[in-house]
C-alpha cells in the first residue's frame, strides 16, 4: 500500500496532464461530424495503454466507431481480468450553462471540470494508471485485457457483434468496469445491479404545413398539444406506467432484500436540496431509492415543435417531436417493451394526427450477485483503501452492453465506480473530484490482488 500511494503522489501531476490531453479530444459519439475525433481518441487510448505496459494494443474498426483492444498476458494459467470502458462522451448542450469550456479541463475546488471528467474518461484513465503501476513495479498478479469502445453513449450498437466475432480474444474470468458511482466520498459502494433501457423518438403530424394560429386555431388539432396529452396518459396519478403488459415480467423484490437495501444511507432532504426541488415524485408504495433502483420509470428526455425563436410568431405547427425513454428492471426485455410502447402510443393517437414511433436504442438490466469472487474482491479492495465495507447498491442507470457481455461472452461484470451524484454526468459542468480519481487508482490494483487470491 505504501509503495502504491508513493507512486501516485510522485506521478499525480503527470496523470492529470495525460488525462487532460485525453479529455481535450471532443469525442461526442452522437454527432456524425465528430467521427475524426473518435479515431483520434482511439489512437490516444492505444498509445496510453502501450506506454502503461501493454504488450499489444490494436484499434479495431466496426461499422460505427472504433474499439481499442490491449492485453498483457503474463501466464495463460493465471486468471484474466478484462477491463471495459468507453472513450465517447455526451453532447455539451446547453453550452451557455458551462462555467468553463467543456473540452478545456480545469481544476476548481478540488474537482476536474470538463465533459468526460467522470463519464468515462476520468474513470477509465484510473484503470490505465493502476495498470501502469502494477507493470512498472512488477506487481501485476494476473493477465489483463482492455476493451475500450466509442459508442457507449449511443447504446453500443456495434459492440455485441464485435464481442461475438472476437470471443476467443476476449476470453476472461471477470469484466471490470468503472462507469458507475458511489454513495459519498466517505461511504464507498459497489453497484450490484443496473436498470435496462428502451428509447424512442416520436413524431406527431397534424396539418400538411404550419398554419396561422388565428385563422386555424380552435378548428385544427395542434400537434404539440396532442403530443403533450398523449404523453400525460403514459403515467397515472400513482406513478404507474399505463402501457398494457409493461409490468408483466417485473420481478417483485422480496421484503428481506428491500430491508437490506434500506440500510444504505439516504437523506431525502439533502437529496431534494442538491437538485433544488421541494417535492419528489415516483411510483406509490416505494421509496426514492427503490424508485431508481428496483422499479422501472418513464421519462420524456426532450420535446420540441413550432416556433421557439426570439419574440412571437403566431403559428399552429405542422409537427411535434419528443424523445422518450423507459428505464427497465432485470427480466424486462427491452425489445418487448419497445414493441409494447410503439403499439400503445400509436393506438391512443386521435384521428386528427398521424404518429410515428422510431426506436433508437435499448438494453437489458443486470444483476451481479454479492457472493461471487469478483464482488468479494472488490469489496475487500474498497474496505482496505476506504477503511470501511462498501454498501451494495442497485443503480438507476443503464449500461446496456453489460448484459450483452454475459449473454455473448458468458462472463460476469463487477462494477467498481468512483463517481458521485454531484459529478453532473451528462449535464453542464460535469466534474470529477481529484480525491476520487486518485482513490480509484489506489483501489483498483487491490482488486487484482484479492481476485487472484480468491481464485486460488
């Protein structure tokens, strides 16, 4: 431990400088014009892995963005850890809400502010630097492989095929991921479950062109108003999603497990204050933590149409649009849910409009049993560096590819996240505390040590 802390202290500024160079690459995967930056990010990651001690690093092209693969095999008879991460980031809109430029990282108040600071460049870089320490000090106890992709933020559409085509190359005993969070800096936690996801764009069309709202208003259905009414019907007064068949495959969590989850520290007043709301919502009969951990949810992620420019324009719009998502719990099939939503949403549309539902992406939920050697190794690693046992947490977020790993590669994933809720991932002013960044580098090598010991 002393040697590890000393290594971090000696190299901490270099680690930051290298991370900042990585962050400066605007690798937004949802923007087609950013394709060259995705390749630039891949080259950067490849070189960083070689510099850290990988014996092999290669960029694989897919039908979308590239995947970086690297490995160091010290003994085929020893266990193998496969590290998964992503180099793509979310868009920066609304840009005017950023205090500093999103791709010019700054350290303020002990935090790195930039897009990708946490999700997932900062967290993935912890693994590269932890690997560097183990190699440079001859303390790597097992084989390690890296798979870092460029499409996680758009649902990893090409990674399942990559995994299928390279099953032998990706053979491992466990997949290690840091793309999640922990409860607080003094309350470590391990994500033991993730929700699934189904996501659509809907289009509602009324008249064949924009109309004068004075000459036609009151006689012709307004697509924005129709869309708003349709969306309002999707969740009832008890927070229950009204899509027929939506809950058919939802597994009810036992009272015993709910009681165990309730032991995780949670202060509702602090939670409300952090996001500046006076009241919370959610499905009746469940707590706030359960709303995001064990129950599905329905959200409108964006809605637009008509005139939104400066000043007034009296228009009855021809079209209205929305982006809609549902978070799903394990056992719900995202393809089944996608079909159920499409059929239901189209069925409730009045004859005054035409409706199109376009599925965008989705993925299954995931649960990691807390009794596996990988989970126990992660638990011991956190306990060593933080001085207290981590709490198992079911996350409300989704990493759709995790369930694909289990289905295609037959490997369980352990989710060792070091982010915080206050890191504002996907939002303006995303940040990552320096404490968490360095603590991740300190904790990850211990996972390798304990995982090998538990597999002897």
